[in-house]
C-alpha cells in the first residue's frame, strides 16, 4: 500500500482550497467588471452574443465530457489505457461537434437577424476553443489526483484574467465583437498550454475496451445531474436568444447576470465548502443536522444583505449617465425579478448539494428533472406572451415552487426552520431598511451618488454585523471554525466517491 504523508496532503489540500476560493471570488469580480465594460461601450445585441457564447461553451463542455474526468478522478489506480481512453473518447466527441458545426454554423448565425458583423468568426473561435479545452481534461485530472488542484486553479485564474482583461481593454478600444473573439482564443490557448506545461501528457493509441466500459459506467450516471442542469439553464439561454433576438436577449442577460451576481459569489463558493462537510458527517444524523443548519444559516445571512445592496446600488449606478440609463433601464424589471428569484435559489441549491454529498444522488436527479420540466414549460410560454418580463417571471415562479418542494424534504429531515431563517432574515431586513433610509435621505439632501453608495454599504454593513454578532455570535464562531478545521480533510474525501454511500 502506498505510504501517505497525511501532514503533507493536509497542507497541499488546504492550500488548494484557499486558492480555489480566492480564484472564485477574483474571477467573479473580474467577470463583473468585464460585463460592465461591455454594457458601457457596446449595444444590447453584443451583450446578447456574450450571453450566447458563455452558454454555448458550457453546453458543449458538458455534452462531450460524459463524466470521464470524474471517472478518472474516482479510479484508485490510473493506467495509461485509462488516460488514453479518456483523451480519445472526448476528442472523438469534439470532432463530431466540429463536423456538425461546419455544416450548420453559418445557418445558425444567419438565423439571428440582428447579429453584428464578424459573428461567424466568433462562432468558429468558440468551437476551436472548445476543442482545446477538452484536450486538457487528462492533465487537469492528474494534477487534482496529486492533490495539486491549486496548480489547476492558478491556470484557471490566469486564463480568466486574460479572458476578462481582453474583453475590458478591447471594449474600451471599441473593438466590439473582436474583443470577444480575442478573449475566447487567448483563454483557450494559454490555458491549454499552461495545463500541459504543469503536467505533461502525451496521448498514446493503446486503449482498452474494459477501461472504456468502466469509465463510462461511472461517468455517464455521474454526469447526468450536471447535464440536466445545463439543459435547464444554458440550453434554455440559447433558446431564449433565438426567440427574443440578440438585442432583447442582451437586456435579459444584463438583468440576469447582475440579478444573480450575489448568488453566484456567495452560494457557489459556500456550496463547494459545504459538500465535503456534509459528506464527512453523513453517517452521524445529529452532527449532520447541526452542520446543515449552520451552513444554511450562514448562506442566507450573507445572501440577503447582498441582494439588498444589489437592489439599491445598481439603479443608482445606472442613473449616473443618461445614455447608459436610457439603454439599460428596460432591463431593470428583469434584474429585480432575478434578485427575488436568487433568494429562492439560495434556499434550494444547498439541498441539492446535500443530496449529492450524502450519496442520495437519485434524489437530486429527480429534483433536477422536475425543475427542468417546470422551467421549460413556464419560460417559453411566458416569454412569448410577456417578453423579457415574462421570461424572468417564469424563472421566479419555478424557483419559488422548487423552494416549496425543498421545504418538504427539509421537514422530513427534521431541520429547524427557525434556526435557519430567523436571525438571517431579521438582520437582512434591518440592513435593507437602513440602506433604503440612507438612500432616501441622501436623495432629499442631493448628496453625490457615489458618496451615498459608500455610506449606504458601510453603515448598513455595521448594522448587520452588530445584529448578527448579538443574535448569532456562537453560531458564527462555530461556523468559521467548522470551515477552517474541516475543509481540508473533507475536500480530499469527496474526490473518492466510494466514501459516499
């Protein structure tokens, strides 16, 4: 049996986790700046194209991944045949996408009546980038297998920086769609080169049927839940871009991206932390219940004030420039609907994470299928009747229904709703009341908008901290200790699904 230096593994794992979350927050903020620059320097149709590009890359990635990366990660001993099998299966899938795109690409772009000049070149850059991204699956998994995910994250951080900075600088220079083309290609080329540089891999032609069978038998079921999520989200975005047209879809993208920014920044990162914690305590119902309540309470305690900040600050920022306000004001209704929707997503997304972490994957698959059916029934109908607002309302209705369904499962687990919601909602509402009061008084006194925003956030934040430390000091202390003490061990545990029943 291989000798394992657990102290060394612990250090590398903790380093990986810290790097992971630093990169996540950094990329989110940089992406926010890139999105803002696009909205300032370009028309709504280019933002629509931006939304289609992001959804397309995600969709292509998932339909060709087949869960093979996870299967390779899960396997205790990886052979050369395993690595070769993953590489050639994925490249074969990529070739199929490339051939399909070759014959269908121009027709697809031509179906957008308001597509800007050069869109076809953006389409081909996305396909080329996609091929390069799937080519680096094996070296990426091998790095993670060695508990060196921090190296993977550093590459992802570097390529994200290039991607967003290219968009920001290119937009500032007035390059329009060519800024997106350069960003997509640079990200793929640099990321792929960096991954192979950190972990060289030369694919061979020795593959085995038994290896392929094993990898697919694990990978396909594992990928099913993620693929359903992609159909629910990214494929729906591509559909909406066709129904709305790029200009209106740009407004929809504006409202959705800004409306969900707080959710992505807080919940996505907390869910990554929560997964190994839930997995570690899955066999101890009492400790699992306590940790569920802590994580859920922490999630909502951070999310609610963040949503209030978004609701108050974005309209103020838009009002700073008359031209900007005129261009993006139609997206504000969509923005507010997605803010409300984000609250309900913040309730049910940790539960899906809980199901996966405790081995109840079939529960999460069933839930995701239900959510997907509901959203594909509601959104296409409402968008045709009410346009932008109808599409956003469809998301809100489905997320509300999903939260009610999740409540049922939490009730079965005997989770205390009062412990989860009481302090978080009280502190969040107090925060919202304070910053709205300051906003009102600032408008009466005709204060500078930027000064007013800073004052709102600082004073509201102090009120929120005071209330939370008064009501939940013990819980906050335990939550921080839980995240710092347990994450490094748990992060390793989730990499081997045999640890999850």
